[in-house]
C-alpha cells in the first residue's frame, strides 16, 4: 500500500510535469500548477476537471502493478506505459470534448473562470482502451 501511495505522489508531482510542461505559466490563480494536465488555465474558455485517483486506478498497467507486485524494473516499465496511456487519454478526451484545459479535481484552489465539466468517466473509458 505504501508503494502505491508513493507512486501516486511521484506521479502527481514528478512524472506528470512533462505532461503540463508547456502550460505551467503560473498555473492560473484558481488551480495549483502541478494540477494542470492539459492546456493553459489562465486563458481557458472551456475547462474540464478529472478525479485523478479514479482515472489512475482504472489504468490496466496500474491494476497489474497492484495485483502482481512486480519487481522494480518491471514496475518502472509498467509505470512508464501507464503514464503514456494517461497522457494520451487526457489529450484525446480534451480534444474530443472541445476542452482547452484539463485539471485535477484536488488541485483547484479558487473559483474557476467558468463552470468546470467533470470528464472523469470519459477519461476512464479512454484509458481502458
């Protein structure tokens, strides 16, 4: 259980950085920078939100890690695949729904510029493909 939690912390802060690297220009005043998964929160017109824990728990590679407890090398490979799958699903979901910004639910720290659409279910469907 501790491994899974440490992996979530690592992913939330470290591995997802490149996912939002181009859009971390301050992160907007309504969302923490590390919670931006796609787009630019300062200038977004149609933002969306996802429950990151639910999405991460639905990824097949993450399920396999929890079920099989692989060694460090295999776990690293599975985490890389899971991260790539997550990035692809977030991008596809954002484009398909016409969202210009996607943020983590837990990263919201103020009032968004417009109401947020919760696209967690759509992203879960995409990560399971």
